[in-house]
């Protein structure tokens, strides 16, 4: 979305995440029409998980725009996540065909910068 448009693959990915979280499709679609501010994420695991989902949504269309990366880093800062962590995750994603970083690799990145 930070690239100015939402394509069908991005919408489908968001719907897929919502289904896993038991969020009705109608509620998801209403958020596109009436965006709501997100609530605070409290635990470190919640912040890491949410941040990673944002990265996956950004990459679902197989295009990464500078505006998307900037938006991602700004969201991360609001969640207490350093911009360098986003850079490291984005680099690591390039090593995987599906751009899905295994959980243990993701946690290694966070441990480097937060221990």
C-alpha cells in the first residue's frame, strides 16, 4: 500500500492472515474502507510477529518500493524496532525463494540487536 496501490495478491495475503486469526472477511474488508489505528503491542513476541507480518505483506506482490521500506521502518520505530533490524530481515529474505525467513533465523536477528 505504501507504493500507492493495493493489488489483489496483497489483499489475499491480508485475508489469509485474518483467517488464521479468526477475523471475519467482512471485518477485514471494512478496514480497507475505514482504516482504524492499531492498538499498542505489549510483548516483544507480539511486536516481532506483527513487524514480520508487515514485511511479508510488503513483499507479497514481489515488488519492494522505497516508500514501502520507509513506511515499514517508521512502523517499526513506533513499535520499538530499530531500522537496522528491518534492513537485516530484508537482506535475509533474499536468501529464500519464497522470502519467508524461518522463525529461528528471525529470532537470531532480533537477539543480535536487542541483547
